[in-house]
């Protein structure tokens, strides 16, 4: 039997909620776009292709986003984004 897990309801967000969260973070537009793609699990190369920019540019934006959140890597960044989102919902 394949592994299955139920995602808790407080981790399911609508598009409207995502827009509200991202706008509350006060990031530049491009960094907001990249952050959403990181949360969606996209790799640097996928983000670059989707946004029609170079991979080095994507990495520069990611470094700035990580610095802004005080995150050391993508995992801690995503955890912080979800933590802030849950606070907004409260």
C-alpha cells in the first residue's frame, strides 16, 4: 500500500490567501514571483525558464529572499513563509 498522508487544513491555502500573504511581505514583484515558485517546489532552472530570466539571476533573487527572511536554505524559507501565513490567518 502506498504511503498516504492527509495535509492539515491549516496548510491548504487559496490563491486569494497566497496573494494576501505575498503582498504583506512587501517584496519586489520579481522576488514575490520567485518565492511563490520556490514554495511550489520549482528548481532554479525551472524558475528561470518560467520567468524567462537567467539561472544566475534567479540565484541572486533567491539569495536576497533568503537574507530577508533570515533563512539558511529553501527549506527553512518555506517553513518561515508557512509560519507567517498561519499567523495571518489567525
